[in-house]
């Protein structure tokens, strides 16, 4: 019984740790991509353009 609890606690800990690690890696990769390809201003302009385009497309009077 206690070995089962210890096993599953370990499995859950590894899953949580790997999920957090993946989030950190994704954040680092996106940060590097934005800094190497675009300046912050260009990136924000791109995002604003896409949001405006999406809001116009979804607008139905």
C-alpha cells in the first residue's frame, strides 16, 4: 500500500516537473525568437494587426 502511494507520488511529481520544464523551454524559445527575428515594436505591431484583422472578420452587423 505505502509503496503504491510512494510510486504514484513520484510519477505525479515527475509529470508536474516536466510540464513546468516544457513551459519554461517554450517561453525561452519564444523570447529568443522574438528578440532575434523582430524588435519588440515590430512584434507588437504584428500582433495588433492580426487582432484587428481577426476582429473585423468576426464582426457581423
